């Protein structure tokens, strides 16, 4: 993993923590907000403040501070041979250059005044503050020039500070550590360089460094002198760090510019490296050894920054450049840059720095801060999106929505089935009601059966003949005459009622028979078919009138016929008399009779043929009536029976064939139509109920779908963001593991 990739991952980790922080306030967050809030703050602080701590150990004058300055590509820490660091110094990246002195007792006003005096005399603008809550004395510089920081450190942490700056002796006794914050791009934000006080030998390293600083570090850089790289004391100290403190160590033989090329062998086959490898046998399986010239690295940086000139270097006996190389460099267009590249290459520092950063970022499993934070981000994002994922899964597969769909489709299928079945049943009913066949059963045709019952031959057999037989009985006729033919009317009415009832019953039975299979089919098909009964075929008898009214007319008919005969006979006699009178034989009696007639009539009545004819007709009419009635009386029972039978036949014809026949046909049509409507209404009611249920289901479906879409639209982006965060975090973790393995 490159440093740029690590920096990118670290920046992303901050963004991921911010994203998780934002989601804490989201309505869809499920979990302990307070607990996660506290953890997020801790992780953010760890990521921000957590550093890959690199501790530099070594004896006096081995070049620890110079090596750190090489990292910074500038002189911040005191490096003069006589000025060795006496305090543990932490160097960290910051936006502002400052110092923080970790105090065991806070500085007095007098001590603060001395600091202000030093700053003023040195022309340094800075703020000095006692931060009692942090137990620190803070010096914040307004500028960023390294020389300002170096002057203050020279007065506070070198071996000769007490002699050169005695006014700070009491202050120096009150702090044990110095935190140096630098706005230096050469120092990564998540790396802390720890410079330890110089000792006579590495084994004499201060107890606090051994027991506190090293166990909390991620890498120990052990600087060794090329002359005593493999001493026994060094071996014991190194073994305590590696085996008992479980720290990774890099071994650096600084001032490699003092060695010839044959002595520089990181593989340990010759020179100081061989001595070191021999002393570490059994302690470190594969020690990593680096030969470095911190001096050359610093000079290269100064050349690039134009802090030193070629002329100054030409007079610096510490810098050894072969004459031929120097001449070649001087012939370059940019000799300063060429010399800087040469010195940097001879320093071997870039390779060491790259290896150090690679270890910290990719192989340092215990202190992989970005990886640990990324793992926390991945786990937290997963915990956050799992409830959302579950909600989405439930939203996308709503059992109720599926049930509603099945119910709706079942209702729709029922409506289609009912519609088809109703049409089929109505068609079948129309068929069987008109004498068709269904399931092997032949159904009668009501209209044909009605026509059969009303056939003249059938009526004569079923009604007229029995009534004639009733009239043929003398006792029945006599009783009827005595009671004004009431018994006859009753017999006729009873016979008609019975026959009508028989016809209606049979018609209704046939209609019931035709309706029964349809009704059963409807009841089987529908849970609530309703009432499928329709009004039966019924006749009204109010139009039946008494039979005797017809017999009175018959008597008048005989009388009228007699009168007509009397007129004809009387007129004939009158005409005969007139003829006789003209012959003279009866003239005298005729005249006498005419005179009497004139006297009776009160007028003139000449004896003409016409008058005598009229007179004879007038006289003969009463006699004809009497004669007709006499004739009627001579055959009264037979004639009465004849006339009654004739009248009864007419009555039956009027009632049954004329009135009721058409009514029954209409009633049959009406009943069939009513039954069809009842069947259709039953299916319509059921379909209407199903339609309302379908509409209710659709409304519920639409509401669920809208709610689902709203939920999905709300949750999907959140899920995607959290999943992307988790994926990225796991990629960082896997990349770190892969890099470590490589």
C-alpha cells in the first residue's frame, strides 16, 4: 500500500465516521444511540489522535534527532554534537506550530515571564499559556519557521540548557515530555515520531521509555554505532524489546557516510552488519538492517530549499564527494539539484523511510489504526443496514399483499365464472322451460301442455261431459230451477276452479321442475343466492257470471218466435177474411165487427185488405206468444238442458280459451322472465359484492404498494450508502491484510 493510498483511506475513514454519525439521527436507525454515539466519538478521536508511534532509541551522538530531522526535511530538533536531547520528545503533525510541555507541576508566573523574555529577545512571536486542565504549558508560534522552534528547544531540552539558560532550570525540572506540533507536509498526520534522551549505551535507556513508551509504540528504530553494533548489552536490551515487549525493531547504523562501500551490507555478511547479525542470532530471525546517512539526507533537503550553498558545502569536511563526481555535478544545468540527488542516494534514507511507512501502514497489525477503524465502520454499517435490509425484504415480499392479490384474482375469477355460469344457466333454463333436455332428462313444454288442456276435445271430456251428466240428472235440474240455478252455478264454478287449479298446478309443477336444477346450480355456485322463488301462475275467477241469465233470454226467444208466428198466422187469416168479405158471404158480420173495432180504437178503420191483414197479425201475435210458451213448456227440461249446455260451453270457452289462455301464456312468460331475472339478480348481487370487495382489496393493495414504494424510496438510498460504506471499509481491511501478507 502506498502512502497516498493510506492517506486516502484515512481521509475516507473520517468521512465514514461522519456518515455513521449522521445516520444516528435518522428515523430508520435502530439501536442504542447513546452507546454508538460514544463509540463513534472514541473512534474519531482514535483516528484523529491515534498515531503510529515510532520510537527512536540510541546512545549519545548516534544521530537520533538528525534522523528525525531528515524525516521532516528541516532542522526542528537540536542536533549539534554537544547538544543532546534530555527529554522525551514527541513530534506530530498539526496545522499550527506549537510546543506542549507535559508538566508535573504548573509553571509559575516568574517562569512564564522568563519564557516571554526569551521569545522577545529571540524575536519570536508566540503565545504562552498554562493549561492546567491538560497539565500542559503551551507555546503557540505565530510563524512556522523551524529556527524559532529550534531556539526554544535549545533553551529547554539539551544537555547544556542548564548552563546556557540557567533561568529555565526550575521549569525544566517540572516537565518530563515535550510534544512538538508541526505544520510539516513531510510528516504524515497519523505518525508520531518519538525522540528519546541520549544515553551512554542503548541498554541504559530510561526506565520510562522502556516500560511505557516502547510498549505503546508500533515500531522501534534502534540506532547503533558502527563500531559497537553487536555488544552483549545491546543484545540483552534488544531481546527484552522483541521477545518481552513484542515490538517490531528496525536496526539503523547511522552515519553510513563514514563507512566505505564494502562495509555497507544490510544482509549482514560483512562489516558492522555481520557483527549485528551475529549478536542477534536467536533473538531476531530476520533482522532488518539499514545503513543511513542522516547528514547527507538533511544536506540534500537544505540544497533543495536553498538553505545552503555549493560554496559552503565545498568547505564542509563532513560531506565527502569524490572529485570526479563533484566535477560532473558542477557541469550540470542545475548542480544544486544534481548534488542533492547524489547525496540523497548516498544517504539511503528514502528507501528506509518508504520501508518504515510500509510497515506501519500494511504490516503493523496491532497498531493498524485505519484498519481497526475501518473494521469498526464495516461492522457498524452492517448493523445499521441490516434492519433496513430486513425492512426492504419485508416490503418487497409483503405476505398480505400477496394474499390480497390472490383474493382479488380469486374474486375476479369468481365474477368471470359467475358471469359465464349465469349466461349458461339462463340459456339452459330457457331450453328446458320450452321442452328441452338437460342431463338426460326431457322437460315438458308448458305452453304445449296448456294448449293440450284447452283443446276443445279435452274440455268436452274434462268439463262439458261431466256437467252434462250432472244436468241429465232430473233431481239436479229440478233443484237448480227451484234455487234460481245457484247449484248449477256452483257446480260450474267448482268444475272450472278445479280444472283451472289443475292446469295451474301442473303448469307451476312443470315450471318448478324446470327451475329446480337451475336453482340448485345457483345455490351450489353462490354462498348467498337470495330468494329465487317467483310468483306462481294464478287465475282470477271474478269474471264468471250466473248461468240463469242466459236461460231467461232463451225463454224470451221462444216467446218472440211465437209472436212472430202469431203475426204471420193472424195476418194470413186477416187477408183471408178480407177476400171472403169481398165475395159477400161474410160482408155483414165483417162490417159489424169492424164497427166495433173502430169504436174500440176510436178511429176510422175501413175494411181494406191491408187493414185486415194488420189486424189479423195483431190478433195473432199474442196467440203466437202463448203458443210459443206452450211449445216451450211441452219440452222444457230437454230444452233447458240444451240451452244450459250451450251456455256452459260458451262460458267455458270464454273463461278458458279466450280469457285464461292468453293470461296463462303471459303468466308463463312472466314467470320465466321473473325467474331469469331472479337468477341474474342473484349472480349480479354476488358479483356486486365481489366487485365491492375487489375495489376494497385494490384500495388496500394500492395503499400497501404506495406505502411500500415510499418505504423503498426512503430506505434504498440509505441501504446503498451504508452498504457502500461497509464494502469500502472491508476493502480497506482486506487490502491491509493483503499488503501485510505480501
